[in-house]
C-alpha cells in the first residue's frame, strides 16, 4: 500500500519527509519520491526500489533544501515500478502524491490530451495532477473541488501548488490520510507511525474534506468551501510498539505480543465474568434477533472468520456463512436487513472488505467491523465496531491480529449463545473465564519454539507441503498454510483431512511433508487414521496436538504439543506453533520475514 507524507514548518523538509517515509516502509512499496519547495520552485526527486535508493540519489544528485513538501512510497498499481512512474507526479504548477486507484483515469487522460496535455508516466496519478493543473486558475481549493467532481475511485492526495510555497493541500476518499499537528509545524501522513517522532496530535480527515496545511494552522472546508471545525485526536501509540523491541523481526515480536494483545482486547469486554460488548453498540437483545450471520474478510482475517463460524454455530446455533470478500462482493449474496454482516480487517483499509461492507449496507444489513486500526475507513463506515487492541502490526504476515480477531469472535459467540438461551449463564461465565486464561496458555505455548525451529529445519528443502485438519483444526490448517506460503515461498495447501482420499492423497510421497492439526478430541480417531494414511505413503508427518495425548508409535515423525484447553478454545493456542514453523522456516531460508516479495501489509486496491 502506498505511503503519503507531507511537512510544513521550520525543519529541513527533506529530512522530515525521509524519516516519515521510513516509518511507513512496512506498508510495502517499490519506489519512493519527494517534492520540496526550494527557492520558489518545486524540486522533485524520486527513485525506484527502497528508500535508501532515494537517499543515495539525493546525495549524488541534489538534495532539495526547503521547509514545505510532500513525499511518497509507491506500491505499483498502474505502471511498473520505475523512476518515471514513482510519485510525486505533476505539472509546472502542481505536484501531487496519491494512494488509491482512479477508476476513470483513462477517460480523463484522453480529455486532457485533447486539451493539449502530454503524459510521461503510465500512472493514474499523473492524470489527477494534470487535471488539477487544468482547473487551476489561481485558487487551489477551487481546482481541487472541480477535480474531485470529475474523478472516480479511491484516493488520498497530498498536493502542492507552485504559487503557494508554504501550503500543502490534502483530501481523501476510501484511502487513509491524517493531518499531524505540531508546534509551529504540521504534517500529512497515511498513518500515525509516520509522524509519532514529531507529534501525537492529529486530525482525522473525513471523505472529501479539503485540508489546507500551513506552518501555524490547518484549515478545513467541504466541497462547497464551507469551513469545517475539527477536533484534534491524541495518538496513544508508543514508538517502541512501532519498533522491534529487541526481536530480530517484527513478526517474532508480534507472535510474542499475542498474550498481551489478547488480554488487552478481551479484558475491557468482560464485566462481572460475562462478555459485554455494549461499548461497541452490541447488546444481548440485538445479538439474539439476527436471522443469520455473514462473516466477510480476506486472508488471515477470513480464517479468523472461519473460526468464528464454527464457534458461533456450535454454541449459539446461529447459521453463519463465511465469504472471501472478493467473492462476496460479486456473488449477489442473499443478505437481508435481518442479518448481521461481520467484516474483519486488521488494517481497516482492505478494498475488497470495504466493498463487502458497502454491499451489506446496500442490502439493508447491519455491519459490525472487527478492526485493529483506529479510525480506519472500515471502522468509520460500519454501524458497530469492535476494535482489537493488538497495537500496530508491522510484519506483513498477520499473527497477533489473527489471535485477537479470534478472541473477539469467542466473546461474540458466548454472548450470542447466552442471549439466545443456548447456554446458561454459568456455562457462559465458565467459557469466558477459560478465554480469560488463554493469554497465559499462549505464553506457555511459546515453549514449543525450539521444536518448531527443529521442524522448520526439516521443511526448508520441501517444494510443497500439506496442512490437514478437521473442524476447527481445518481452519487452523488454512492459517498455517497461508503463513508458510506468504513468507517462506514454499508452496503449501490446506486440506480437510477427511477429503484427502477423494483425490489429493495422490500427491503424497516421501517428498511431501504433512503437517496435521489434531486437537479436537471428538475427531482425534479420524485424524489419526488420516495421519496413518499419509504416513503409509511415505510422508514426513508433523502433528500439532494437545499435550499428553497418547499415539501409537511410529505414525508421527514429529509431535508438537500445546497446552490443553477446552476443544472449542484450542485454536487460540494451536496457531502459535503454526506461526513459529512458518517464521523459522523463513529465517532458515534467509528470506525477508517482515517484507515478503509481492506483498503489502494492506491491500487497498482490488
Ligand atoms: C495475512 O498474513 C496476510 N498479510 C493477508 O492475508 C491479510 O490477512 C489480508 O490481506 C487481510 O488484511 P486486513 O486484515 O488488513 O484486511
């Protein structure tokens, strides 16, 4: 996902922009650039590749000296990663940085070419810059308003006009952008970590509000140029949280943060031993009346939804459908105003998940968002929000966000089950107590790290693996498979263990390790049979199971035991070895754990 920064104040603008961009690198990018006012002109420098390439170019070529400017890290959507396609884009009079996608840029480009404009890049962003130039007649806000009326799509824009060397203009729709408030200095940024080194104060920019950022103040207006007065927010994010805290990688840090993340997420939602989500606008009355629940998300968040399905259906006896967001939005789902649609998203900016939210609203359903990033688009557009308190998740591979998403699913399931009379208050309190004890069990599960590292050493030469499980363990096998694939680049596939014999077992040889998740006691006998099936075909078998389980000798090459808790809660501890296996395999392969190739932390485009 692209990163936007901007600065106006007394500091060395170029340094501020580069520092701020470095705090956004975790979002994933393939090029970077800055535009800084220098002696009345806009000086632009940009470079393909990592931020250090831009720094080198500034040293070798020219480092703009000024006090007002904008910067950008680009994750390519239109046009390959290259110097010329990097942002900022502009004309002689305007320079902009953009995060998002302009859906009708081709039509606009054609119109502008007809007006005599030429283009140097393949980007949609350059079209916006030239359209701003086209409409500019001395009033930047007018030009912005006219431009907004023509463009369609998602955008967060940082804009500077040559005639206004001490001002930055900003506007957003469907992409994140905040305004940082300093002391005689102000900022724009895609995310709070970019400005934390300078200030904790920031404004949230609502859709199509236009901000004019100056050194000593920030002005807001709407598209009718009506002034808007806004409240300043104070970020409680701490810098350490955005740093590695002594761990080699953000991913390992975030795996180890899971006990705290789960505790801080569930504790405020348990009152007198019972789940209580009223602060999120959810009551027992509302929960018990929904006809059906849809859970819609992408990737790991969708896997949390799968766990939610099993738990809500098992305890609350309410029908749950889980959809991949990019499928949900195009299958015309049968959603009614009597249904609850739950969207799950760590970033709160995932385009497909946001589109699913919009579709749910079009069909009259209430939308509950389970989101980790405060003030994110999905959080702001949902009817109800349960914020997870995992802190910033920097590593592209989602770990602690998954755990806290599952924890929220459990709270929802317990409260719904009690509200519907499916479980007694005592049972609800018992389950809630067991959930409260989970953080310590996750901590205890970390003891399997050495075994996971050993297992990883056996996997690094594999070209493909199977992850198998049944019931809740099947959903965890999905998450384990995704974790391994996305960071170690080893192909793996999650498969319902009972389905193997219907075809896929033909793949199993002594060159295909099989990781089995076998924690559900009512399914254990079947799982052991499945493990025997793959073992007899030569597979190297690794089994994640409850501690002290008895298995006959020889069918499991490696056993990774996790602390025993009631079956329905096992996913909360089972996920840890699956995360650690993926992590150590990647480290042993010498790959970039936190920033795997081709991936971004948040996929804000389709
Ligand atoms: C998970 O490790 C991946 N990084 C990815 O699947 C992620 O879960 C997915 O893109 C959804 O992101 P979100 O939770 O921010 O919506």
